[in-house]
C-alpha cells in the first residue's frame, strides 16, 4: 500500500472502525508512514500512544512507544528516544511479549551502537535472537542477523559480516520481504566493495534502489543514495560523490531527516576539500555547523538581519534601533544566563538531596540487612543448640534403655526366682550384686557423657585429660593432651563449649579417620585462647562436612559462635593428617568474665 494512501485513509478508518483499528493501523503500517513523512508519522504515533493509554491497551502502547523511539532516534533526539524505548520494554516485559521484546532489542542495539560502539550494541542483538527464537518470529531474527553483520563490518570483520548478511538474505528471500531485501542488498553492496568487487557492489546498489523505488520507501531511497555517495568517495570519484551527496542532502532536508542531512553535508565539505576547493569546503563545513546551532542562535541572526534592513530604509533611526536591539539581545542573554544559573543551582540542590536520600536509604538497607543477618545467625544457633540437645536426650534415653533396661530385666528375673522358692538365695544375691555393680558403672559413664564431674570441679584441661584417658583405655588410639598458659579457670560457657567441641571432633576421628594418634593442645597467650586437635588419620573432602545433611558441623559452629570464636579445619582428601583449630580472642573472654 502506498504511504500517501495510508495517510489519507486514517481519518476514515477512525470513523468507520473506531480508535482500536486506528491504533492498529498506525502500528501495522508504521514503516510506510514514516517513510512518507517524518513529521506526520510522529504526530500519528503520539496519537496512537494517547489512545492506547486511555483504553489500557498495553500491547498497542508498547508497539507505539517503540515506533516513537525509532522516529526520535532518526531525528537525532537520542535521550527522548531512549525514554520511549525503555517504556516500550517495560510494557512488553509485563506482558511476556517475546516477539515485541525481540523487535525492541534490535532497535536498542542500533541505538547503543550509534552512541557507544558495536561491542555495546552486540549484547542487545543476542537478546533479540533469543526472544525471536522463543516467539518464532523469523522476520525479526532476520533483522538481528542483518544488524549483526553491520556491527561486524564496522569492526572490519568482513567475513563474519558477510556470513550474517547472507543469513538475513535467505530469510528475506523466503518471506518475500521487499523492505528487508532493500536493506540487505545495500549491506551486501558495502561488503562487496570492501572486498574489492566494485562491479558486484554496483549491482547490489542498483537492486536496492529498484526495490525501494518500487515500494516508495523514501527513507530507504535516501539511505541508498547516501551509501552510493560513500562508495564513490571511497573509490576516489569525488565529482560523482559530490553530486550524489548534494542530492542526498536536499532530499533529507525535504524529508525532515536532519541526521542524514548533516552527514551528507559533511561529506560535501570533504569532497570539496579533495577537489582542492578549500574555500567552498570551509563554507560547506560552516553550513554543517550552522545546522547544529541552537534555536537561540538562529533567532539572534534573524534579529540582526531585521536591524540591518531597518538601517538601510531608515538611516536616521538606525543607531537607536541598533542600540535597542543590542540592549534587548543583552537582556535576553542575561535572562538566559539567569535561567541557566537558577536551573544549575536547582539541579545541584536536587543532586545533593538525591544523594543524601540515597545514602540514607542505603544506610537503612544495610542496617536492616545486618539485623536480618544477625537474626538469622541467632535462629541458626538456637536451632543447632536445640538439635544438639535433642540428640543428647535421644542418646541418653538409648543408653538408659539399652544398659539399664537389660540390668533391670536380670534383677527382675532374680527376684521372681526367689518368689518361686526354687533358686539358691546366696547365688541370687551374688548375681544381683554383680548386676548392681555393672549398673553403677553404667550410670557413671552416662553421667560422664552428660557433664563430667571433673570438668565442673577442676576445669576444662582436666576434663579433656579424663576424656582422653577413657579413650586410651580402648587401646585403639593414643590421645595426648598438653596445656600451656591455662593458669586460671575460664568462663563456664567457654569451658563447656571447648570440651564439647573436643568431644565431638575426637569422636569423629575415632569413628571415621582410622587414626592411631591424636594430639590435643590448649594454649593461652595475651591475645587469644587456642585449641588445636591434630591426628594422623586419612584426610577427607571438607565440603562434604560443611554442606552435609548431618548436624555435626552445625553443632561445632553453633558452639564456636556462642563464644565468639573462629573455627578452621585443615585437611586434604586422601592424604594423612588433619587438624582442627579453634581461636577465642582474649578480649572477648575478658568481657565475658566481667559480665
């Protein structure tokens, strides 16, 4: 459909089918619309956004915001373009519209390539390819391939560029996409030229121009003309290049495409320079600079021109008018300076206020995170302590059941034999005495495991030595205990924690490491108390202990945290020799003592 026909049909579509059809038509035929007239396309897209917002049509608004970003980008309005792109992303993402996200990612890739270079834009092309594959949108995937080829070309990786251009060409050809073929022919023309195939390049330029003229793609025609100008300039044909760029600049101006117009004018200046027409080159370069001037500079030139005209027609009033014009200009400049200063101060104040608020917010977040971490640690310690207590209760119950239960059963049988009158009383009494002696020993063992009396009365060093003596009686492993600098009793919590950590670790060594020797050292100096347990058993994978499902490591850490200590394990899987080191700062120990 011709672009001018579409523009004429919009009012009738709105009346005949309602606002929804109008918004859909603007989004569907967006390329034809902005190819016909930039200004008109911006007006229509803004109207589509307004209607979509009023009716809550998020998908239609997302498409229109993306299209607005394209228009603003081509007009050189980069910051508003990015704002439109980001709004479009927010809407597409909320709808899980992967097709829309893929199309948008291609546009944002081109945006960031323009501002920051190909490497930055390449990551967006990765996202575009991923979303296109998820939605099955082959056309958008083709666009992604074409843009990736261009990015590789800009980095002078021509083989990679050509590979992706040909992938794009296959998709465009299969879908009979005239607009897409116009672009890919232009891309292939540039690659052929870079590879030194001038004749093939001109053929691709001609194919691109034919397609774009056939579908009235005014923007595409402009880009093809500009690419031809670059081709002639790079080939050293500066006269033809100059004619081509002049044509491109005129058409871009009429089309309201300032970005391309400025590029064409800059090339015109380069052509004049290569043709040794330096004065003309300077004048054209000045024209390019003028195109970048602000509205204020343009208005000032207009005022000066009016003053000069008035001077020629009314000589007697010239000085007065000129002076008034200068005064007005100075006043305007002062007002602008004042507005700038006020605005700058406001921005500085806003930045400072924002920084202070962010700092306060970050500080509060850190405090909350620290409190949450401390709470989680306390919960873990409590959970571990409860678990440890529960295990102790179970073990105590099992020992009572397995040990005392059997002895009580024997005593019960002895007593029942007396009731029958058939048993020898002396033998029954002797057997019962033996059973009671075993029960007494069993009770002492259980009491020792619960809380050794030596630990309570004589301290942690003697408690650990008594524990070592019991293990040495088994003959399976030799345990040696050394203590240095422990001249005074420690805090109860510290002694119990050190004893339980020693008990837990030594029991693990006996069960699992096949050790024959265990050395336990407890020392104290000016800065810390240190417990070191070394053995000659087989090393193990430390991660299995730390990440395992058992409670052993949790119990060790829980007791360590209760006394503000640091726990370290030195072991290597399959190699003999292991060590556990517990360090408790003396300052912490002193604080505990004074509480």
